[in-house]
C-alpha cells in the first residue's frame, strides 16, 4: 500500500495551518477541491439565480451522484441526496410499513437520534424495540455480539434490523457484515447508519448487503455540513419501498387519487436542498477515492493507536474504547473533569476536540460508569507531532485540575 503524501494533503487543507483538528467525527476540515466546488456554484447562483444555476450544472450534479455511488460500491440510480444522515435514516425508517407488534432489532450502541426514533415508533405504533446483547466488555471485546444478533434475526423475524456501523460514543467498529448477511438470508430489511465509517475506511454495499445505508458529508468524508445521502438497494426500489411522505421531486401526481414514485432513489429526495452542498459532497467523494480508502484506513489506524497509547500514560485519563477492531474515534474519561470543560480549554490552545455526554449514549455510558467522555478523532491529514502536542496539552490541563 503506497504511503500517503501527507504534506500535499495538508497543503490542500487550509485549516491545518492554524489548528490541530481532532474533531473529524464531528466535522472534518474540508480540502480545497470541496471548498472550490461549493464556491463556484454559489457564485453561479449569484449571477444566474438558484434554479438556473442548477440547470446549468446538470452534468456536474450527475457526476456528484456517481461519485457518492462509487464511494460505497453502489450502482447508478441507488443514491439519494438529503440534508444529513439523520434525515437519510428517518426517510428509510418511514419506508417500512410498521404495524403493532412488529419488532425493530437494533444494538445497544446505536446513535442517540436513531434510538429516539425507535422509541417514538414504539410509542406511536406499538412496535417492539429489541436490542441485541453486546460482547462481554471484560474480554475487551465490546460492541454488539454479531452472532447473537444474527441468531435473533432468524428466531425473532423482526420487521426491520437497524444498527450503527460505528457509534458516536466510542471507537468500536461493529460487525455489520455478519448481521447484514443474516438479514439477506431471511429477506429482512437492514438499515445501516454509516455516518462515522464512510470516508474513514472502505465501505462497500456488496460486502455489507444492506437495504439502506445512511451517510453524512461533514464527518470523515470531509465534505460540507448540511449534506448527506441515502443508499437504497435496487431490489427494494423495484419492490416499491417509498418514504411515508413523498415529495414532488420524488414522485409524480398522475390523477386526483394517484401518484407515481420515481423509478430510482430520487423518490427519497425533497425538491429543496442546496445543490452547492451536493456538488461539495461529490467533490469530497472523489477526493477520498483519489486518496484511497484502504490507505486512509491504515493511516487512521496508526494515528488512533498512537493517540490511545499516549493518552493512556496520563494519570487520571482512562481510554474507554473497547473491541479488537477500533477506528479513529478515541474516547477518554478524565478524573475530576467534565469533558465539555476540556473541550473549551483545548480549543483555547487551537486544539479541536468534542465531548459526548450520557444523554447521547445512555446504555454505553451506564455500562462504563461515566457521565461524559472527551472524543478525539484524528484523520489521515493529522501528524504524529500534532497528536503529541495535544497529549502534552491534555497532561498539562489535567495536572492543573
């Protein structure tokens, strides 16, 4: 695997000159081609008008769709652009005709917004939310027990199986492929939240055979905020799955009492969203493909491993990530500190991090016995020197108390 030209990548990332950015699980620094794609379209809208600019850029917009599809190994016509991963996830959920007593099978590590949506469906429609067990944390495994979840797929025959590939609250990578395979065998819809994995590692829908995949632009993909996409399996489209509230972009009103969904993934889109951000997302997807997802994943593995090792040396700092397969999300609990205070103090030193509190990971944090964690999420454009400087700042702050 060829080594990345980190100097070139950093030169194409203006933010690297002024900050140590370790908040890529929140919103990564955009590279020049992404910013340029957005600016070019906004400038065109300024002089032509919004609708006219979109018409003028039809070819570039088609390229953005193909780039997003190629990023996840998906066929043409299977990706819809939406505002963010949560919108993508809710659009997919809305396509399932739930009835009272239907089971949604998920994990204890699913993203907070997903968990809340499941509970809302339980309250409104009487569905049953069942969470598969985790692997034992004392064996340093953690994350969902994929074999147990697959067995539940076969035994419980849920109406939908949904899971987060990587949770927001830790660096564990859950075994989505095993669960997806069980769902495929039983012809049960499988919804994957891949908002933290797309852009930081290879994600291929032929290897993880999902019905839906929700992704965002702003995180490890390094695109803009306010843009995301939803993959829909072509077989699900052929079977007639549509969102609960279709829009005029995704459907045609044929007769007074009849509408017809679009033949492709566009049926999950709304008319009004930012084409500048779509073009930025397409540029981000092309950039990631050019850099190479396997090389990105390997560099992220090295950076995150170094960061965990160095943070673990600081008195009062406890690395919270479990599992044999861990990604570039590093979470630590710091004795005597609420993580949000550390985020504030580190930001004053031009070091960007983020915090996650119990309200975003109730089950995970109750198991771990913590109220909050500091989340440091490096990406391939970061350097070992930057990580060491962040660790030194952490040691100084925590020693000060």
